[in-house]
C-alpha cells in the first residue's frame, strides 16, 4: 500500500491565533498543544465495486484521503493535509493507525490519477460513498467507498485539437464519442453478456457508418477489438474490457430487448438527440 501518513502537525497549523498573555498562560498553551498533537485516531476503509457487487479487487485505481480546516479537503485547496494515497487492492479493508487529530479539520476522499487499463478506468461514486468525516467526532472512523467502472474510447491520436483537425471534425468526434459512451456506460449495456454487448456495439457502429458519422468500422474477433475511423481519418477503438463478461449484479435495472430497438438507421442527430428510422420488425 502506498501510504503518505499525515506527518506531525505543527503548532502553527493546529493553534494559529493562540496568543498567550503571561507566562502561566503560555505554559498552559504549550501543554495544550502537546496534548492536542498527541491525539490520534484510526481509519478503516472498505472499498466496494458498485458495478459488480462485493469488495473491490482490481489493481487499477487509487484515491487520496485528505482534509483542510472547516471544509471538505481536496488537492486543489490551499492548506489541504493528505493522510494517504492508496491502492485499495493491496489491502481491503485497509487500516491507518495513529492518525494525528486536528480539531477543526474535516476529511474527505478524492479521486487520484487512475491508471487506464484496456479501455476503462474507475472513479468514486460520491453519491454512495461517505463524503466527509471528522476524527474529533469519532476518533475511530469506518469509511465505505464505492467505485464505478467507466468505459471509454481509445483514440489513436491522444492530442485531438481544433488546430490539428478543425472545428467541424472536432464536433463530429465529440458527437460520435458521446453516442458510444452513452451506450457502453449504460446499465442496460453493462448487465448484458459478451455476445449481446458485441451485438449492441456493432449495431451502433453500423448505424453511425450508414449515417456517415464515421467513415468505416471493423471487428477483430481474435483480439476482441472494434475499430472505427472518424471522418477526419483518426482511429477509435472499443477494447476487449468493454465486452468481457463480468457477471454484473446491478439491481433494479429495467431491461427490454434492445436488439429490436437498435435495428434502425440514424436519420438525424440534433443536440445529442438521435432520430432513427426503424427497419421492418423493429419497434
């Protein structure tokens, strides 16, 4: 586990603004500083995979736990103090002992740089994860963190700019990416098995090609990779992780048979709304 345990907090951080008025008061303040500085707590963190259920076991994620005075901490905030930078898979749950407690600090979790792996990464679901906590309210904290898997398109050109490709091509790339991301990150896509995922993605690429949103597309069955070419000539890929069977345990997901829905031709796209013309037998 990569830990950056909170270092000994200085008196100026903990007690800025304390102004002794005499020697007795000064001695009392110093005693108070020592007493406060030696307060410690324990943090136990359990990480869950929201998409698949159960404890988190993947290696390609990290997050930080940090804090700052009287407000949720974050890496962009001045004065933030970091407790740790953690790779959860190395220990789950993991425990940080003897964390120095600061009375006016709130702590929170923030996303660290996640390692991209085969077309997906993880991010913290802050709607379900604990957001803030104070050690002074409870010196022994239990923290639950829920992770969500996010699929993305892998581009052959990672520096896509207007200067390089022009405004219209950038607009085209963004529209294609939005449509594909909306499909592959939807709950109805994630709960499908590999064959159904492949079918849905192929149907989407075929429609995009028919409507001339992309130039062409192909599927490598050996590598389990779908590749397509934007109109500007660069390549995008849907990688194997997008199609793998993961035995999802998503709850309360309404599933219709999307096969019939996607047997259609895209006839227009306006403001991220897709107008389709169903083929015979679709609804």
